[in-house]
């Protein structure tokens, strides 16, 4: 058996297992506060483009390199809710902040923000573009 590791070591693509040993998905995101060492939970994907599932920290058991074991059965994992991304915020800069060549970069960031992380006032489901980006990240994390 591998040595346990801190939740701070968890990376996208690590396998998630139910208490009966059944693989139930792969990590998309870890939620918590690194600075205060507060682990909130995990968002993991059940399949390639599925909406991520959220599991609270109290349901996470042993964590070893590349593997997260849950204290939940497969049936309990099936009953977990969807991971809702936190509301985003927008940084507003003065109009005179842009220098030469920065307008194009600002335009690209604006389009990218609208596609991948639209500004929301409430928690929201992960859009298809974010799910695709997470699927690619998980794929390359395994290599």
C-alpha cells in the first residue's frame, strides 16, 4: 500500500474510487483554501464529457499518489449532486490602462472569458466548453 499524501497534492486525472473499490471517475478540481489548509471537497468526472460530480471532504478517505478513496459506496456516489462552479467576478480596469498592442489581448481575453468562464452572479453548472477543457486536462494529466 502506498503512503498517504496531503489533499494539496491531488492533481487532475487522479482516479476516484468508491469504498467497494469500484472506480467512479477522475478528479477535475479540488476545492478548498490552500493558504489556510482547508479542504472542502472534490469535483470529479464520471465519464469524459459528463457534468462533474461533487463530493465533500468528509466523504474522502485515504489519498495516495494518483488515487482517492471515498468512504461512500457506489450507490451513494450515484446519488451525489453535480458540482456547481462558484460565481465568478469581473476585474474592471480604467480605459486608459491599455498600452500599445494591449487592445488585441484585451479583446481575446473578453471572448475567452465569455466562452470559458462567463461572469455569473450565482453558482452555475459547468458549460460544455469547460467540460471539454477539463477532459483534455485529465487526458494529458495521465500521460
